[in-house]
């Protein structure tokens, strides 16, 4: 009547481990017992469960459902699908009080985990630790819940299509778009979605891409790697890694497509490639969506994470919106949006949150639909919209291994020195320091024994100054870059 999770499994934003080593069926069962106990004690009853395409996901789903039922929860089994489809089920099924998605997201194939939502809000940080303590103490509710299969995919696809309402079908049909789901859980949804967007399906390409696309194929949508396969034979489903966009770039170039869309393994992060093969960063995507949204929702608040370019906040302000910087992490952004009533949020990693005409959770499929609508409403291509953005010189995310016991202490040491210097900074998530040369950020990872950093300037000499300031602070705390 108790269970001890591996100490590495309970994370800030989710529960994650290596299957067969730190995560197994017994953990899924214990999670079900703990979460059902939480739901029942909170006056709820029903939990929706969905799983991604990893080979270990069906096994974990069986054990999770058994644990939920054993502590008195009824279960709506949504089946195989992306994480936002689970969020949609939790938001739209009236009997559901919470939901659990079994997913390894963009992690290696041997890893898996769980994302949790409760009563329309994210379930993370202390909530997850509470489930671990509950399992360790064995204080589970006893019960005999029931489980039933509920198919929500068609309803979900119809809700996605609502993002195109008001757009003339002939304008939608004029767009040629590539979609790469990386053999992840979003594949079946994208197939159904594209079959209903005006213009039709042009080709669903095999894993081994042809050198060129036949010009005679009908339709306007080119689909890549949509069959779900937990070994990810096409490429790893992480659109933030440039190498994983190679097939999409090839399809866009050979098919002369307007742009391409890429999804991570569980469909909650979006990557975008323009007609020239250039990848848009997550903050550039937020700028593009903000331009469209603020024309219809003037003055709205737009949130971007602390890693985002200063150009995002400047652009939102110029468009008449209210920019807000907040902590990195999809759960933090969702919570802040609910608190502030923000209508758009996003992270550099590609999580996009739309709440003007949608639920406010991170849904890469809905963000893709809204990107399509935005290009039509704004009357400019993705490439043209990208060309209009300011050119910034930005580092990739810099990572510094550090002892787990030291990482937050280092941030506090840096913060104290910067306060003494009178630095212009934001300290909501690490330290983000603004100087005449641009800005630099240093923060502690919530999930790994790392410090991460980023810097941005308008030119290369400015970036050199910023990195020198960052190096000086790291060196003062005994860390070298």
C-alpha cells in the first residue's frame, strides 16, 4: 500500500524516466492511485487518459488506468493521441475532472513519462511532489472505478478547424503547406485535419523521401512521417533541433511550398520553416501570431518566457499590446495566463498558448492552424513576415554542468553581486540583465544539474561585451564557460 518513486522521476513540469530503469508499470500504477486519491478527495470523480506512440506507452496506460480505478476514479480512455488532445478532452468532456497524458515528448525512445492537468489548470511543481509523498506514505483512497473508451479525435479536429472560420476557402486552397509529425502522436490528427482543409491532400510521403515531388499530384498539403512509430525511423521528433528539419526543408523546396510545419513527439511544440528553408524561432512565431491577434484583440496581454528576444516585447508594445516576461516552462506560462487574462503566450522552445478563441493550453496543432489563418488575414507570406522582423544576434542556449546542490546558490551569488552593482535586471527566473549592448540571462535548470544562459545583441561586438560580462559573473562563482 505504498510506493517509492525513483528520485529522478518527479520533475518540475512532469513525471519522466527511463523505462525499465527508473520508470515502469509499478510507477504508473502508483501514480494512478495517488492522482485518483487527490481527485476523489477534491470532490471529483473522472480522469481522462491518453497516450503517445512510444512502444512503452500502452503498457504504462494499462497500469495507470488500473491504479486510477483502484482508488475510485472513473476513467475515460482517449486512446492514442497528442497531449493537446488530452487537454481538449479534459476541457470539453463535462464529466472529466482531470487528465493524464502518457508521453516522452521529444525525449529519446527509451524514455517516457506523464503530464497532468486538473480542473483546467496545470498540475506541476509542489503538486507532483505531493503525489510522490502520498505514494510513499501509502495513504491511498480505496475504490472500484470503471473505465470506458471515449473517441474524441473527430471532435478535436473539428475544434481545430474552427480556427479557420471566416477565411475564404479559395484563399486557404491557395496555400501549399508541408506537415512533418516525425512519426509522433500528432500524425493521425494531422491526416484528418489536412483532409478537411480546403485544398486537399497533395501527398503523404514515404519515410524515404523522393528526390522531387511529382508535379501532377492533386491538393496542396504534403505530409511527412505521419505513421505513428515509437522508434522514430524518419528522424527524432524535436523541431527545436535544426537537423530534424532537413526532410521538411527538402519537401518545401522540392514542392515549392509556402511554408512547413514540424511537431514534437506529443504535439505540443511547433517548429516552422519558411519558403526559403529558414527556421523560425519560437519567439519569432509569437511575434507573427501577436500581429494577427492584436489586430482583433487590441491591447491584449502577450506573455513570452524569459529566454525570449527583446524584439518580441518591443513588437507587442508597438502593436498596441501589453508585453509581459515570465518564467520558462509551459506550466508557468499557462498559470500566468490564467492569472493575468493574457490571450497569447509562448516560449522559445515552441510551446504556443492561445486563449482569445481557444482554451489557453499549449497546442501545436491549433497554433499551426492559427498560423495558416494569420498569413491569410495579414496578406503576407511567412517568409515576408520573417523578413520584416529585426535582425538580432543571439547565442543558442549555453549549458553549464554544475552540482545540483550548487546551481541555485550560484544564481543567488550572481544576483547579489548584480544588485550591489545597480544592474538593470529581472529576477523572476534566474537573472536577466539589460545593458546598452543588449541582454544576457543566467538561470538554473528545473530538470537537470545545469545552469543555462543566453545573450542577445543587435550586433556582434555587442554580443562580445555581453558574453564577457556573463563570463565574469560565472568566474566569480568558480564556473568557467
